[in-house]
């Protein structure tokens, strides 16, 4: 009997709506309204990255969206005492632990779960006891996947940046690397999400990987929304990943 693929879901990252708002340090455009429009377009979750330097998303955004948006909130966060405390206080449905450097434009690589395994293992039970689903944002590396499994994380999110930014044979090579990583993670009992650099032109090959469950996409959707509106843009992406 042919194995049925996992249900595909779309998490919409709204960080760059906040980036635009913070350019004037005002109230517009509304991050809450962006989240609500994304949900109306079919988003299954809202992703936001509360960075240490607060360059876009603010704590008030997290509180307001948790209170008023009816889909799960996925908080991307650095693995620091401050962010751990915020996550345990706010208790979003999901968190994704990511690497973070002040000088980067966006998250440029995967978390080094091998290096941080001891501390992850120590903190993980606190998150799980608080009923927070934890994912680790890692490269499609066997070494990182094994470390994620040992840490107790139930989910990984594979960093797809190398694939998204490559072309030709290099892109195919990166795609095959992701496929192998997904198969390994699934065999270990980990759930698998993907994200970073995904857009309307490159997402389809990843949709065809049966075990991938969630696609977290932000910049491409916010960019297209300038021309066609966020609700319509999200609806178009949701159709691609669920077809």
C-alpha cells in the first residue's frame, strides 16, 4: 500500500511587516493586522522572531498576536537566558530555537546543536513541561540531526537557504542533501519542517518530500504582498504546498 504523505501546513513569518513599521517607529503597518490577513489567506500558523536587538518584532506584538490570532504562534528565538525566560513566561504554542548574530541581516545558518547539546538537553524538559512544542533550526546535516534527537527536541526545521540560493546542479545537490536529512530525521522519530529563502519558484520540490510537514515562509510572501495583498499571496502559496 502506498504511504500517504504528511499533511502540509504553512507558517507565515511576519517579521518584515514589523521591519517596515520600525522604520518610522510608529504603529503602521499593523503587525496584528498582517497576522490576521495571513490567517484569512489560509496560514496555519504565524511565525515571528523576537530578536535580542528588537530590530523588528517587539514583545507587545507577541502578546497581542497570542491574544487575538486563532492559529498557533511559532516564536523564533535565540538560545539565551533572556529568550528562554520570555518563552516560558509567554508560552507560545511553538518555539524554534535559531542562531542569532547582531550584525546579520537575517538568520544566516543553522543552530549548532552539537555544540549546544548539553544545554539544550538541560532546558528541553522545561519547555516540554510547559506544553511548548520545540523545534531546532539546523542545517541538513546528519551530525546536527543526531544531536537534535539526543537533545530531546521533538521537531527540527531544516535550514533551506543553501538550496534556495543555489541554481543548476548545485541546487539539485542541495535538494538531495535535504531529502537525505529528512529521511534520517523521520527514521529517528523527529517531525520535520523547512524554512529560509523559500518562494513561489523554489518551494515545489520540497513539497514533494512526503515527510516534510510545515513550511515557514516570510520574506517572499511579504514582498509579493506589496503587489497583490497579503491575503491573496498567502492563499496562492497555500495552494502550492497543499496541491
